[in-house]
């Protein structure tokens, strides 16, 4: 291989990056490409954009950091705006690049793009390596078509299996080709110092978390609504691949071997396995990840009420806890797992809206948006995914009493129940249009 092109997507790091190491074997030149699809910023069928202001701010910072790190290795990041299939195939053809290398895609659209490029260029010129998961595909003890139907079966099946190896960072990379790079669209939100994008910020946060006592009480605190140290807060860096799940698991193993191992530390590993499960779930579901009936094909009676949806997004529902959470989400781009469950349950079970509108809104807002985790969790809550109990409906009054008994969280995010003045249907909601 004389010239390689590394197509970066959700793997914005240098360490533990098998695709980057493979592309670095090029004898003459290497191109490091990040492609921005203009369609990310346009509302889709579910009325939300693929990438909203909060996640874009985080991605932007991650790209700036990656670009600087690549320069220390004699490389540079090329940014192109356009349809990734056209951008990649044209670069490969126009610059006589032998090999495209990328991390294995898990989402249906990205997989489709990769296959289209492979069709255009030929199989021998395209190679994928596994960077986002704990296991490589070949290490799974079952065929993907036999993926266990529930998480507990999955956890049991993989329990005794070793994870993929960790890969070292390269010392040097082949020189870049002299290609034009386009400007990054600017971020539209102010920096959030707690969640700063980039590999070194992610590593610093990982080191800080595992230098604290917080892992020892994780299982007791992980359901808190809004405390910084109640959970790892690693998800934004994992979502953009500034850190790999394998690196986080290695840090956890080290902590357990050298500091303490208890039920809480072990539970962090269980949550990382949930992430793993949703990745393989997404891959095996294909387009069903986005179908109303989800993986199960069971169609719930749902509809789309524009008024209800707009109020849910804005935090103007009759449920104070939901309103506070949606205000936090809109303001910061982050929500704790418990609050994600509550607002999702409200959308699906109280407002009876098609779950995909909620999932798409989360996709637009969350700084840690991660396709398999988001859409898999929404399916689970809506009862069309991997939940053996067939969906989760949370009693919002009880949950509020349990997790926000003194109203501190609602007060912090000004969550007031909003009275509705328009004519109501029997469920207490404005009459749907038409
Ligand atoms: C409706 C809904 C949508 C969600 N959307 C996303 C999303 O877009 N991106 C995302 O990373 N997570 C998503 N989650 C899962 C979970 O809420 C977040 O991973 C978690 O809140 C992130 O905070 P943390 O890093 O402190 O998690 P921790 O509690 O510290 O967990 C450690 C890591 O384990 C993984 N993890 C934890 N819980 C889950 C879970 N339920 N499913 C899958 N992986 C998990 C994450 O990678 C997380 O960073 C969603 C959950 C729900 C209910």
C-alpha cells in the first residue's frame, strides 16, 4: 500500500485506534479525512436535526484537538463538507489512493455509505477495523443473527470471553498529501468546561474519575438526577470516540486491581456491557432500529401530535419533573440516565407520541448522542426493543417523590407544571389538529 485514506467518524482519537495503525502502514502518503454531511444540520422526517448545537460544539472541539495531535505526528486533518460517498470516492480516484481504511460502522446509514464506496472502488481497496466495541465481531460467541434477545442473556454469553486487545499510539505517521481542507462550521454554543471535546480532555476526565472515590459508590449514586460525581460522565467522549470503551474498561480493571473492587465498581463494567449490547443490537437490527415497531415488529397505537411534541421539547408539559429535565437538556445537552428514562416514558406512555420523534430530538440535543445507545434505549422504553417486560412506563409522581423529594432539582431547572388553556381531550391534552 503506497497511499491510504483514513476516514474518521466516531473515532476521534490517536490511541487504541486499529484503523489508524493500519492506514499508517502506507509507504508514501496518508490522508486523514473527516467529512461533514450538510444534511446533519437540516431537520429530517422526525422534525429534528441529526446534529444540534450542543453536540456540534463537542464535535468541533474534538476535531480541533485531533487536528493538533495529528500535526505532532507529521499529519494533518482534512475537512470536507459534502456527501461522504462522493467525497471519499472522488478523493480516492483523483489522488491515486490505494486503500480506504475506517472503523467498522454500526449505524445503517453509515454502513450503507461504506458499502456504496466499496461497490464503487472494489472490495480490495476498502478495509474496516473494529474500534468502537469491547469485542471484535469474530470474538462474539454467537452469530450476529443469533444475538441474544435480552441483555441478561448477552451478558451471560460473553461473560468468560476476553475483550479485544488495546492498541498503542503510533510514534509517527506517513506524510500527508497536499489537499485542500475546508473550514469547520463554527459552534453556536459557548464552551462547557465540564464536557470539553477531545482526546486529551477525555483522558484527563477518565484519570480524574478513577483517581477519586466515586467508583466505589457508583451503584448507589448512579440514579441521582444531577450530581457531577454520581456517574462517570464519560459518555460524550465515548460517543465521539475520543476515548474507546476498551480504554475505559482497562482503567476500570486497573482501579479494581489496585484500589478497590466492589459491587459498585463492577456495575460500571455492567453499564459498559449495556453499551456493547446496544452496538451489536443496532448492527443486527439494520433498518429496524428506526422502524415504529422496532426490533419486535409490534406496532403500538401511536400518533404524532405536533402540539404535544412541541411542548415536550420545550419543557411545557403538565409534569414538572419532565419540564425541568427538558430545560436541562436544552440548556446543557446532557441528562442523567434516570431523567432520560422519565422524559422518554412521558413521551411514549403519557403523551402517546411515536417514540422515534423523541429519539430524534435526543439525537439533536445530546452531547453524547450515540446512535446504538440512543435508539436502542428508546426502543427498550417503548416496548419494541430488547426489553423482556415489553416496555417501561414510569409513574412520574412516584419517581418525583423518590428522586426529587425536596424539589431541589425542579427548582434548579425551573420545572413548573404548565397549565394548558386550549380545549383539551379526555387525556388532558390540547385537541390534536384536525
Ligand atoms: C432514552 C435514553 C436515551 C439514551 N441515549 C444515549 C445516547 O445517545 N448516548 C449514550 O451514550 N447513552 C445514552 N443513554 C444511556 C445512558 O443514559 C447514558 O449512557 C448515561 O446517562 C451517560 O452518563 P454516564 O457516562 O455518566 O454513564 P454511567 O452511568 O457512568 O455509565 C458508564 C457508561 O456506560 C454506558 N451506559 C450507561 N448506561 C447505559 C445505557 N442505559 N445504555 C447504553 N450504555 C449505557 C455509557 O457508555 C456510559 O458512559 C440513553 C438512555 C436512555 C434511557
